[in-house]
């Protein structure tokens, strides 16, 4: 299976198929502060790690940096407001963005419809382990503390220009 085939197959899934609770026990997933993530099978954990994200309206991932990873996003559905180093851009179905390692980046769903995206980091690092550790945590401060142990550093509130 090629990477482009994975994108095409994932893009054909609707939210009901992705979120079907009857299939939930068959698929690994993570619930992290309102977002749901599913790993994309076939990851080469030495070189990259990829996941599908489902982001309800009003959810966001605050500005953060990866110390040793580039992060990529390919929009499958919806509209994402993407932040990188103080600048905002809008991304829609079919758009892709690369956030270079060390860049301050994040995203939010400002529309009244959910977003769905394929995301990946390279190299993989400890991100899948981090998702295991963050699963079902409800305290944002704990998420920030645990993330820092895995080379993900969140900006302090108010320190990222243009991020509200």
C-alpha cells in the first residue's frame, strides 16, 4: 500500500465509519482533550508516525514545538485554521501543510463543522507513546507536563502572537 492509497482510502471514510463505536474495540484510538486520533497502520516507527484526527467544532491544539520532528497535515474534510510562527492560514479539503521542526504551530476548528485530517511526523520519535500517555487525560496542565517529557513543548498562554 502506498502513502497516496492510504490517503485516498481514508478520505473515502465518513465520520460514522471513523467513529463507529461498534468498530472502536477493533481499532486503537486515543481521546485527547476533545480530539480523537487513530493510528494509520503500516507506520515505520523509525522514520515516521501518522494518524487520522477527528476535531469537533471549537476544539484546538495550542501552539507547540517539536524539538526533533517535522509535522505534516493533509486536510481530509472541513476547514482548519492553522497557526505557524505568528501567522494564520486557512486549510480545506485537499490542502497540505508542513510545520518544520522547531516552528511554533497549532490549529483550531472555527467553523460549525468538524474537521478530519491525516497528520504525520518525521522522524516518529515518541509520539505514539505520548498519545498512549495522554489518552483520557482531562487536565491541560498535565498534558503540557507529560508532553514536555516527549520533546513536545507548548507555548505559555499569551506568548504566541496572534493566537487566541
